[in-house]
């Protein structure tokens, strides 16, 4: 038994076509359609009830709660099937893809209808919409290493086994329920099935620009949940100890070993002090910040940590030079450069050294 969950808000004119195409696509399956409607002014719920005479449709009309994710979660609670499919009502998600998702589930726990794997695409989007969409996904994949292999982790069209979300505490805030499931769900394998995100059949979109900010907030919440924010703070603390190590050894070398004088001596002292600071930071990050992620051999971790330091330094210099061109004070420019370098170093270490 398959439960198809369709959240709706003012989708009255789409339902008949949607149900017809689902029933054609799923002739060989046993299924139910669960429409979760937030008391739409156009009475989508009424139309759905009417159509339940001809199609296996159940209608949930919510009058108190609102929101896309919470509607899907409600659908999960009501669903009787062993497999759940989530899709939009406006036919931008072609029902003909559902059997492909179900086939994919034979070897996976979650099957995503994906716009961004080979063979998938988006119809009629301006280039800037594509850039925003892909940029947002890229930020998500970098911020949340767990999903970095997934090309379309924010798709609204997917299928999963009941166990993936059963007894999982999903946050109902936000629009990207798939992201929430990919972070918190119980699963081991995800596959992506290409599809073409088409045009709306009728009605208009409810999702606007304010979603970008909500998405970033959602990412932040999930990063906290994953412990990535804690890691970032630990990395910052370790970085601070590195400053002291660096300063101390520079002082030691200059005062006690090389003596004051030739600038080459200062440079050598500086390079040695920097290297000792890097070793200090590596040690604490390895034993503390990333202690659960020590998978690569020690020499590789050490090498990659140096690579991250070098990448960070280059970023710092490039930003410094660019900001100088804009007439920004060199100390401010350096501070901003250090900030960027810090984030870059964290990310390279998180994804490569302890990836
Ligand atoms: N939707 C919903 N509640 C909301 C917003 C959207 O149930 O608060 C439903 C909507 O009816 C549609 C799906 O979520 O079935 C996707 O919304 P929409 O098509 O407006 O988003 P877009 O495809 O433009 O991103
Ligand atoms: Mg839509």
C-alpha cells in the first residue's frame, strides 16, 4: 500500500487532473491519496471531498495549524501505507514519475525526484532563478556534510519507507521537509531519479522571496542539530590558542635563539612559529573538535590540515587585496580577510581532513 501525501493551498483547479494522472500512473498499485489542506479560501478541501467519490482520496482540512512542512508531517501521521510519496498538487511534479520512485525504493530507503541529476531539469526558469536555487543547495551541502552527496536535497517530490520517518521528531517549521528528513530520518541509502520540474497546471505559486531567509534559518537549525555549530565554536577556540602559541614562539626564537638583527632571521622565526601554531591547532582539533571523525590516516590528516591552512592564507590575501582596491582601511580589510579565511579553513578541514 502506497500513501501519496499532497499538501494543498488554493489548488482547487488542479485536483481533478492530478488525481486522474495519478490513477493512470498507478494502475498496478494499491494506493491512497491524502490531501492535507489548510482550509483554502478556494475550498480545495471541498473539491477534494467531491472527487473522493471517484478516486481513493482522504481529505484532511486543517483549520488551526498552517504551513507546508507541518501539513506533510500530518500526512505521515494519517498515512496507512508502508511507502509514503510526497508531491505538490500543481502538477509541477508529474505523477508519471511515481512508479520510477517506487522501483528505486526497492534498493533504497529514500527516492528523490531530482531536478539536478543527469536527465533532470527545470522548465522555463530564468537563469537567475536557477542560480539562486543551485546556490542555495550548494550552501546546504557545504553546511551539512551529511547530505553533500545529494544533488537535490530540497525537492518537494520524493518517496520513502515508513520507517524512515516513523518515531522521528521532525520540526514542522519551514518549507524544506526533505532536508529535515535527510538530516533526522532513519535511513541508509538515498537514490535520485531525474525528472523535469514542469509548469503549473493552474493557479499560482505561494512561495516567494522570503523563503530564502527562512531556508538559511532552517540550515542553521539543522547545523546545530548536527553539532556543526559546536564544532565551529571549538575550531574557533582552538584557533585562538594558536595565536598565543604563534606569538610565544616568535618571541622565544627572536629573543633567545636567533637574536635581533637580520630580517631573514625574523622571517625564519616567523615561519617556525607559524608551523608550531599549526601543529598546536591540529593536535587540539584532532583530539577535540573532530575527535569522532578520525578516519583518514594521521599523516593524511596532518597533510590536509596544512593544505587547509594554505588555502585559508591565500583566501585571506586575495580578499585583503580586493578590499584595498575598494579603498577599505588595510586593518579592516585584513580583519575581513581573516574572517573569510577562518570559515574556509573550517570547511576544508570539515570536508577533507576530517571528511
Ligand atoms: N502549499 C501548501 N501550503 C503552503 C504553501 C504551499 O500546502 O503554505 C502547497 C501548494 O498548494 C503546492 C505545494 O505546496 O501543492 C507547492 O507550493 P507552490 O507550487 O506554491 O510552490 P512552488 O512550486 O512555486 O515553489
Ligand atoms: Mg509549484
